[in-house]
């Protein structure tokens, strides 16, 4: 009986113990689950908070790692501690049931929700702000700094430099004489020989009378002035001497703010030539160039007003003394005076050093528009047709002077008149100058009586070099308003 009572007692104790331990384990497991959930939530909030802060701090790698490390240990530690003490005591009575409490430890895997820390990847666009960071190479591949390349358009700014004056080669007195003056040559012995050439004579006629007048006004040799113009401008054929530059003497600098850049040759002083780039003065016409030359000769250079005084008539008894003084001073060519003297002698330029009476103004207030001429055709009926004006036969390039002061109303080409100029006078009458080789005035120019307006030619419907001159009572130039020019000129 004692054995039975003992057995019953043991069984009762065992059963009661089983009943008591089982709820405790279940309760312990539930506590593990409930403990895990808030921990992972806290971990998620921590990592979310950390990642938002690091966006401002630009340390995405470090803060993401720290957040995951801090959230993982609490979840694993809380779930393992409750299971260990509870399973140690009941291992002897029931080994099968020991595995059941341990299985719930698998829910520790829910710590994987820490993976949502991956949303920190959108922070990759932030590395461009950490351009100095070398740790993250992938974010740098987009190279957001490249959009700064549009700054390259700054490069086109040198284009305004393009505009700069056009560069061409300007012949100078150091150029071989045969390239400057037609029908000229330098012999083997070194002497320079000239022969008359029509193109040179035509150029002389264009500037001769103006040079004579300016020379007399400024105490200068017109012969030297003309010879220099021939040599420096290749008889007006150099680009510097042609329109729109009209620089006959190769004077450098600017004139009234106008200049043009050319390549030119200089003499080192021993006959050695070298090329330089220089800015030369630009003029409106030949007369302006001649006037500026005379001003340079008489006023000299800044700080030395008598720099060219040795070329003045009052200081040089002959033109040869003047040319010798200018050699090495006006031009670097060591044979400058030889060339000038040869031109003066060949083309008889001394005649322009003599004073001559100017054209007489008749009672009608007109002057003859040419100095050297022959009347070749009168006004009126001619061979079954009406001749509108008076023809003056003259050499090609002979200067044409304004017969009366007035305003230019026409300066253009006409199929019959060729290059012509029409000037309206103060009294309403109008004069027309036709068949010009070229004109040197433009519409709206105010011209003075005796001013050069162009040069004799044979343009348009013409047979030979001459000036066709008309006078009209008004600016219509109609045949009904024409008068015989001879009645007001002679």
C-alpha cells in the first residue's frame, strides 16, 4: 500500500509539475514575440532617423551601418535569454518537449526587416555634393559636375577680335624701283634709270595742281611732294593709295580717328629689309592726304616741330637738298634721294614749284573746269543731233575743278555720261561733268569753287579722253533748260 501511495504521490507531483511548466513556457514564448516586435520597430525608426540625418551630413555609408548594428543585438539578446533558463530545468523529465520551446527562437529572423535600410540608396544622388569623397566611386559616375561645361561658350569671345583691319602687303620705297614706277630700272652699276610712262603722267596730272597750291601755302617743294607720292603709292596703284584709303605718302597712325593696317617693309639702315605690321592714316580723298602731308612737314613730330625743317624751301635752296635731308629721316631707304631726284628730272616736276595765276572768275561767277584743254565740240546742233554741252579734250587723268561752289546732287555712273557729277549752285543753276575717269566727291558734299571733283577720262558713250560739261537753269537737267556753257565761261 505504501508503494502504491508513493507511486500515486509521485505521479501527482509529476503531473502537477507538467501542468505548471507548460503555461510558463508558452507565456515565455509569447513574451519573446512581443519583445521582438517593438525592438524591430525601434530599429526601423532609428535607421530611418539616421538616414534622414545623414542626407544632410553626407555620410551615408557610416550611418547606415551603425543603424543596423545597433538594432540587431537587442532582438537576438532578448529572445535568447528567456529560453535558456526555462529549458534547463525540464530537460530531465521530458526531452521531447525541450525542442518545442527552442523552435520559437526562429522568429528572431524577423530582424531582417532591418533590410528596409536599403531605402537609404536613394541617397546616392547626394554624393555629387561630396565631390571630394573618394570612397564611393559609383555615385561619381553620373558626374553631375559635367553640366558646368556649358561655360565653354566663353571661348567664342575671341571672335570680336576678328574684326580687326584687313591685312594686306603695302609696297614702300624700299620695294624694287621697277615694281613701284613703270618703265624704270636699276642698272648693274647701281644707278637708277627712269623713262616716261603714261600711267605715271596721268597720276601726276591728278595731284599736280593741288600739290602746287599746297606747296606754295606751306613753303614746300611741290616737285618733292609729287615724287614722294609716286614712290610711296606706286603712282596711286597701291591699295593704301586707292579708295577708300587715299594715303599717298605712307604716313602711319590715324587721321581723325581713321586708320588701316598693312604689312610693309623697312630698311634696317644698312640696306637690309625687314617686314613689320603698321597702322596707316586713312583719308577721304587725295587733297586731304596732300594737306596732311604738308602739315606733317611743317609741324614736325610731337616734341620736335622742326624735325622736317630741312625740307622747307626757306632752308633748302634746291629740291635736291630737300630730298637729301629726307633720306633716312622721312624714309629708311638709304637711296631715297636718288629715286626722288630721278623722278623729278624725268617728269619735269620742277614746273609745279613755280607759282601760276589761278583761274579767273568771270562776271557770271564761273571758272573754266580744266587747266589744260582744247575745245573739241561746241554746244548745239551737231550732225543731225543736238549736243547738250561743251567738250574739253584733255589728257587722261587731268584734274577737273568745280566751276562754281555748290552741293553735289549726283555722283554715279550713267550709260551715256559714264562717271559723272552734278553740282547745284546757290542760285539754282546746275553744272554737269561727264565721262570722268573717276570722281572724288559724293552726294551731299559741299564743294568750293576750284576744288578737284574728279579726273578726265573716257567712260560711258565716249570716243576719246575729254570732259563733257553742261549748265542747266535748274536741277532738272532737261534739254529745254540747258544753256551754252561758253556764254558763262568765256
